[in-house]
C-alpha cells in the first residue's frame, strides 16, 4: 500500500454536499484527514469533520469559514476548489433568419462567479494560512471542456479554461512556499447533474468515451487524493484529465 502522508492533514473541500465534492470529502476522511466541508446547501460533515454553509463568491463568508478551520485545527494543508455550477445556453440562437435567443448576462456572470471567481476567492483566503503552515496542496476543478470546448457552454468553458490559467500562475507564484497547485479535468461523471440527461445523450457520451463508461465521483476523488499525497510531491502546475480517454477520442 502506498503511504500518502495525509493522515491528520487539514483539508477544505468546496461544493462538498453532493457528487464529486461529497465523494472527495469522504475519500480524504478515509485517509485520516480532518475535513471541512463547504457548500451553499445544507449537508452533514464527514466523520470527525465539520460543515460550513459558504458561498464561495462571498469573500467575507470565505474568510470567516477559514478562520473557523484555523481556530479548530490550526492549519490548512489541502484546499480542493470543487464548487461549480452550470447555466448552459448558446451564445445566440437563430431560427428562420430571426434571433430567437441568446445567453443572458445572468447566465454568464453566475457561472463565472462561482466557477472562476470562487476559486480565486477561496485560494486567496487559504494561501496565507497554508504558507504559515509550511506548505500544502491546492487542487482546482476544471473540466475536459475547458481543454477542447463544448457546444452551448460559453460560460462554463470560459470558467474552466480560466481555472487552468490560474492553476499555472499559482504553481509559479506559490512553489517557493512549498505549495503545489494542480487541476483535475473530469470527463463525463455520473452525478445528479448528469442523471437527468436523456438516455440517448448519455449513450452518445459513453460512445465517445474510449473506456466505455461514465466516470464515477470516486474516480475524481481518487485523483485529488493522489495529487495531494506525497506520491505526487514533484507534480505542480499540471492538469490531470480523468475522463476515460475522452480527450484522446475527440
């Protein structure tokens, strides 16, 4: 068994109420970590952990939640910026030569706010404490669509491509403080977000995935744990695609 070096480490996971975030929080708890779960929805903490209701776009809420983690455990070793939303829509829609719709400011701003600014706000709050703790790992949720684009997701793709850019900047800026910064790019994962999709759409997605199946939240959680562990101590500024080969297949 590989020793991860994560026992007793303090981990913050955003968007931890369900899906990938919940699986990630539980996976770190299995490693013996003390896990702070953040979400805008009510949730139960992991065993031995704590839960904060936090809007990641609200700097005051984030700062208060970080302070509570510090007061309880005295350090932050790992931050998983997992919180994210989708508000899909085409940039513009035309039918029979007439404009019938377009992506609204609210659709664009809300997704950029949570998926991009939220990562910035949380990392800005945690980084000073992490430096004071002697280093750590910051892990950001991007997406395979941030690498190759996707129809009807101008806002989401822009946010996830931006996360990749910030990841690479922070790997350069924070490396001297022994902080590694990496991103995980999930493919199509079986979560509540995808369960409502039509069967034919899901079949098409699986058909484009060389592994022949949808990913599970635990697949992403395992990637986060590995990137946070001692086994990945020389990995920083990387984007790890966990997608069953879908990028290869595009």
